[in-house]
């Protein structure tokens, strides 16, 4: 995993609540056995028409979205299916952070494992960001994970929450499996002390 | 005396392997269910790192999402789907994981076969790379969906890093009116607390109504916990649970059964235990529910009119409702009853078990589905299919003009050939009405098997209670 560094970017506004992972990447693209090529399929059914041509009105197809690394979305972003293809598609498109008022649990966990930062902000800040970007699509905000700060164009600072463990993993580019495998002795001890037999499938 | 604990905390506490200060707990997983769609990248990464599957005997795979529900004696014709299923079989063979693939007698939707085989047991931790893993909570297990990175973590270590969830009591008391089912309870809960209402929480469903439900109905309720944002939902085990489990292939036998039973009796929430959140529902107040929009929270009693977006208090909520009604091409203020439909889908991990098929058959017996409506009835597993056929349900469905299919996720996820055409309306017993979920441009009304079957007969959204 890459180390998460401070960056500055324009915002891509998507003012919809409950954006589900079926919109982020439709199920028919989940027949793949690899992680590659998903960025082109991001928001496919909102982004392309029936003939596969880009819908010019959809935000990701507009010039102001080009190169932007932050998605600004509605409440409960990433609800629905557990598909990790959703954060894979978002990061392959170029997003590094998503700002919303709340995130679905599984999506949030999946995002953190892929260096995609879910930034939760209060409702008033959220509404103001939408207003600011509507007035001027070129505004930029700064994401500083180390200090847990979102810096608005006028210099105001909004702090955002993240647990210390996830933050450290992102900043250092550590993946969870490495951390877990170092606890081998504890796992073996746990297995040895379990009362009920857990060899469920060995009866087969 | 120890502090009173909920069943959620009891299962959690019993599975914490270790926890570093400031870090999430390392949680031991008793059963890992694997399917073809969310696992290939995890196996690839294991190979890349040179790791093995730590406990293949606590892991079980099946192919369900991406398999056709047509004649099982024929091979999968879509080469991309065939490749993914073949990859699952290859991965399982290489890593020593039991696999009920496409042609197995035990094949089925992963959340149907776990309980059916007796693998799902009270007090267990169960995960699967699928958000409807909460289904297994019906047996008193802590069961939740995970992403592919977490699938890899569990394959390699049998453990997951998890933060302790909040507890949310969902109390349902009273007697359901005729025509109102388990599906209506969960759709009413989601409409009430919203698609994000349970975020960060595990539901415990309790109360006299939940106690009176059979196991398969409890599975329907737990299944859709994720549609209210809760990663898991469970029901404390009781005699209904134990009777369901007894004698199933993987259930403990003889002396082991007695030992297990004694442990399971200790699981229910202690008197006086606190929950972080709670909601109460009166069963008598519930009507058959149906969704009108593109989020499972957009649900209404079947007799109610479609809500008016201009009456929404919040601007984003108003925009979301407007967008949903535009997609569904529905007018606010009008009732859904009588709205013409093109397809009825009865199946899925929500409502693809024997009791669901019996409910549909009770409506379709002696009736015909409307000539305009394509009706797909898809058993949740090969075992469900055999049982339904032994009872003659397949003959009732065929006589009514419905299609009786092979087992799989089918039109719930529409990546296997079963799908809506753009613009079509479907009354579906599945769990998600998201845009395009049942096929690009398709429009979904979520409802119970009774409502779906009644609608198939009428050719339009129908209230089963008024069916002639």
C-alpha cells in the first residue's frame, strides 16, 4: 500500500444520498478475476448512455472533474454490497478521498484498505462545500491526514475523525495482513484454548 | 456478579484473540464462506505472498452469484462467467477448501446452504465476502459481510481486525395481521430508521413477534439488516433454533450435541443488559410493505400513496427522492396498487427458502399468472429445489405459468443471465431496489413472496389480502 500524503485538489460534487456500490460499479463488471480495468467502469450506468457514449451532463464527464482527486457525495455513501471493486474503481479513476456526512461500514473498511480516505464532515460544512463548488468548480481544498485537517479555500480548517490505527496504517502504507500474521502465537494459543470443537468441516 | 451482557457482546468477547492498545481487536472467525465473485483476487494475493489457507476445514465455498439458473446438465455458456467459476474450483482445489460448485448436489446461495447444512450454529462468528452474510444471524451467530482484502486476511489467518460494534435492540411485539410477513417487518424497519440507521451497529431482533417466527422467516429478517446499514443482525437461539439444527449434516451429534446445547443456552442477552440504541415496532400496526424507489428505505405500506418529494425537509433528501421517482417513472401521490408490471422474481437469499416457496404456492395454486408477466421462481439451493419438488410446489408453479429454475442468486444481482430489460417493472422478493440492480434500466418493487405472487396473478402491483 502507498503511503498517504498531504495533497490539494478540486472537488467532484455528487449531491446524492445513499450512493450504493451497485452505482459505483455495476454487478455485471464483477465477473472479472482481477482488480484491473475497473476505473473505466466507475459509475458506468450514470456515466455512459445505452450506446456506451459518455453522458456529457454527468459530473465525471465534465472538464472540471478531470484530475480531481476528491469526491464530494451525499449521506451514507457506499451502502449496499460489500464489493471491494468499489474502492478499486474509485482509486483507479484517481480519487484519493471522499467527503460525506457518513459512510456505510463495509465500504469504509474497504476504502481504508486501499489508501482511499473517507472524510466525515458535519452537515453545515458538507452543505457549504456543495455551495462553494457550485459557485466555483475550480476551488481546491487540502487534505492533511497527519493533522486530520481539511483546509478550505479561505483558509478555514475543519478537523475530521479517524481512528489512530487506521490513520497510522494509511500514513505508513502498512497493510493489515502483515500486522495480523505477526500475531501468530496469539492465534495458535486461542485455537488451543477454545472449549467447543471448531473442526466443523472435518466431519465431512 | 458479572456485568449483564447482550448476546452480541458475549459472542464478541469469546472471539477476541488479542487486542493491542489503540488498535482494533483481532477476532477469531469460526466459519468462512467463500463464493466465486469476491474471492479470486484474494487467492491471487495469497499466492503472490506465498501464504497458505490457515484453516481450510473452517472454510466452505460455493458458486452462486454468477451461475445461470437454466438446465444444470449444460455447461455455463458465458465464457467470462465460466472462467470465474472454474477459477473458484481451481483455487479451492489448490488450497484444500471444500467446494460445492456449479454441479454439486449441495450447490446453492451461500446464505441458504450454510444453515441448511447445519454449518451455521449459535454463538459462532461467520464471515463471507457478501453483505447478506447477516442472514446467518437468525441462528444466533455474529455474521457479517467483508471485502476481498478481509477475505484474504481470514483465509491466511482465520482472523479479522475489527472494532467492537454498537448494540441496537430491535423489539417487535404483538401478532402480525394476515398477509403480513417477516419481509414486511424488515422493510418496515428499514423505512423507519433509514438505509444508514444501523451504521456502526449490530441489531438484536427480539420480542414476541420475532420469537413466533420460524427459522427461515428469521433469516429473512436478519438478511436485510445491511439494508438498514447494520453489518450484522441476530436473534438469540431458542427451541426453534435447536429444533431446526438438530440432525442437520454438520450439527453436533450425540454427546457433542448436549455439550453444545449447554453452551448455546448461555448465549441469550442477560436480564438488565444495556444497548446503545433501541427501536420498538408493534406487529399489529404493520401492513404488507412495498418499495417505490431506488433505496430499500423508500418503502411504504402497500395501500399508501407514493410520497411527494416536495414535502421532504432536507434539500439532499428531496433531490434523492426526485431522482428515484424519475428513474422509477412514478408519480407522487398515486398508489402503487394497480401499477402494471412485467416481471415477478421469487427467490434470493432473502426469500428463496422452502417457506417462501410455500407462501408463493399458496397464492398461485389454482390460479394463472397474468399473460404479460414473466414469473421466475428460483429456489435458493439444490436442497430447497428437491424439497419443493417433493411437495409438488414445482407443479403448482408450472401449472400457473411460472418458470421453475435451478438454484442461484439469479435476478437479485443480474450478473448470470437472469435480468430485466431497460424500463421493465418487477415485483421482487430480493433485497435491493438500487438502480439497475436487476438489470440495466430495470425497476424494482421489493415485497414479500405473498405480494409478489399476488402481483404476478394480477399483472400489476396487488394486495394479496384482496385477491379474488
